[in-house]
């Protein structure tokens, strides 16, 4: 299970501007400041992570950030460590049971409320749902959850059902996608290549997905996809799709 937890750290600055997400950043930033829970939806590469990080930085709220919280016990252990929960008779929270860790974590959140960010949630089981239901109703605590779709949430759909707490990220429009491509091409030093055909193919294939645009531009800077001043789009596209879903 891939899992990462950050607390109070500012997200890293991104040199690529965030195109087409001004309203969404404002909405999520306001939710964080008001400690209101929010569900962020969209396919891989659409910009959920970037949106959350920019909003966390703008809101300046204390938070705990967990990536892919697939198993409740591992989530409880990580939260207990980050929240400096006592281990009691177990000596270490890593040796404690889930039953013992739940009240420790909930008590820590009640004493010092903060935002709990869960990224890329998939197929939450009933145990995860019941715990997060308790977290959801702790005063001053908010849940920020990202997922590909509501269908991916599992039992968590029963908790995050309200459309007023949802931000669904849409593809960039043509102008926004073109601006992103131009910035990415400069960053990847592609100016010396014939870019007209490559630009058209990238924008058509990406369909407004910013992650795909960036991935294809980065890969275009590799020698194996270059012939003279031309970029070999077809093998690049196949490899980019493979890398994108892995």
C-alpha cells in the first residue's frame, strides 16, 4: 500500500501555472477555512492533487494529508503517529490494535481540530466508513477526499453524498490547454522542434487533461522520441498512456 502523510508542511511550489482552476481553488480554499468537508472528483491527471495543494497553501489551515488510505489500521497508525497519540500499554502505536487507536485519534482531533485530507480513495470498506463518519462529525474537523468518481468511493459514498460538498474537475478548454502546452513545451525545451503537428496531436489526444499534456511534453524531451526536428508521436503516446495508468 502506497501511503504518504504530511502535516503542516507547505506543498511544493509548481513552476507550471494552474490553468482553468481559479473558481475551484477559491471554492476549496473557502471550504478549508470554514472547516467544511469536500469531495474532489475527476480522472487521473485532471489536477485533483494540484488543486488540493494550492488550496491548502492558500487557506493556511493545519492539516494531515494521507495518500491512498486503503486499509483502516494503517490509516489509524499513521494518524496516531502524526497526531502524537499515546500508545498506552502497547508501547508503540504500530503495535496497537485498531480498537485501541480509534479513540486516541478521535480524542486528538477533538483537542486540536484540523483538516484531514485523504487522496485517491478507492473502495472504502464499512470499517473505514464508520471511522470516517465519526471524524466527519468532530467539531472543527473537515474531510477533504479526492477520488476518480463517486463509484470509486465504496461505502464512503454514504457519507459524502451531498452535491453541495462536491467539486467535479472538468477538462481544460482549448485555450487553457493550449496555454498549458506552450508553457510545458518551453520548460521541456522543445522550441527547436517542429511543434505545430505535435501540439495538435497532443491537444487532441489529451482531451483537456492537464496531466496528459504535461506527461507527453516531458517525454518528448527524451532522445528516443526524437528524429531530427520531429517528435515521434505514436510511440510517445503509447508509452505515455502506459506510464499514466501505472
